[in-house]
C-alpha cells in the first residue's frame, strides 16, 4: 500500500519575512521547503514554506510572534 504524504504551506506577508522564518525553521531542524505560493491560494508572486501536515502544530508554535506570519493552510 502506498501512503501519500500531505502538506501544508506557511504564508507570510512578504518574501523577506518568509526567508526569516526559513532561517528559524532550519535552526531548529524542522523539515520544510521554500516553494512558490500555489496559484489556487494567491495570485501574487511570492514564496512560502511547505511543511508536512504532521508538523503543523509544532511549526505554528515555533513561528508564533514572527512578524508577517499569516497562516498555515493545507495543500
């Protein structure tokens, strides 16, 4: 049986804030990937962080208080 992994994206107000969060998550060793914001979420050009769906709670806690953090949404 193939288990398909699900993902969420972490959205920020700006690219700079996304890059700052990327650095924070790298320092605390969370697995994530910097990706373009999917078009079905926003038509603005920009980047977001893709995380595994099982990390949502921990990432939300790690990014609480980070300037520009908007939300975490499922893909």
